[in-house]
């Protein structure tokens, strides 16, 4: 069955390897950007949660928001759910929405 293609006109082996290397590097770059965005979102969520508590937000670390979420889930932070959810949402929107808006 003839589909109109001439056989043997594919890429050479070195060009095929180069293509796959570039594809792998692009995939790693996207994964690194996503990891950096999640890290930034976590820090921003912690920053805004600590600021909503009227404490110096520069003392917020990466662990502050997850610790507060676990404490709220265990009942140690009553009436703080809205602040916690708002800080998390604001952190994610700023970390991923601002760069996307810039594109």
C-alpha cells in the first residue's frame, strides 16, 4: 500500500538524539518552573496568613501555612479557616496568575 512517502528520508540518528535531548531539557525546564511556582505559592500563603494574624510576616517560613492548616484541621485554630483559605488562594493566584497574566 503506497501512501505517497518515500522511504528512508527520515532524520539521521544524531538529529533524532538531539531532538530527544532537547525535548527532555524542555520537560525538565517546565518541571523546574512548576516546582519553583509551588514553592513561591507556599511561601506567599504563609506570608499572607501570618500578616492576617497581625504579626511580622517576614518571619513566615515555608512550613507556616501547612502547620496552620494541620492545626486548623485538628481544631487548634477555631474561626481561622477563612483566613487560611484566603491566604492559600491568594498565594496560588499570585504565584501562578501573575506570571501567566504577564505572558
